[in-house]
C-alpha cells in the first residue's frame, strides 16, 4: 500500500520533468491504459500541475486537460 506522501505532487517532481517525460505522461493519458481509474487521475493531476507551473512543457497536450462544457438541465 502506498503512503499518502506518494500521492502528492511536489515542486521537485514538477521541476524534474523535461519534454520527454511530459510526452510519456501525455501518451499514457491518450492511451487510457491504466489498471485503475485512480492511476489515470493521478497522471491527469500531474499534467495539470505541469500546465500551471511549467506551461512550456504542456502546450502540445492541453487538449488532454480541456473539459467539454455540459448542461446539467
């Protein structure tokens, strides 16, 4: 079982990413081949953190973060 500290996205983790690592992250998200939905959600949150803090790495993958508008009615 993973500790809760394994689930946190630290500044060190975000700052450690480069273009190749970001590409691999985006590729996993596009393929949606995860053992659990939570694994995909963790990657989505990581890409979101990168988009906020390192936008130069994520400009080609922003479509993976965009949410389509929906009508609740």
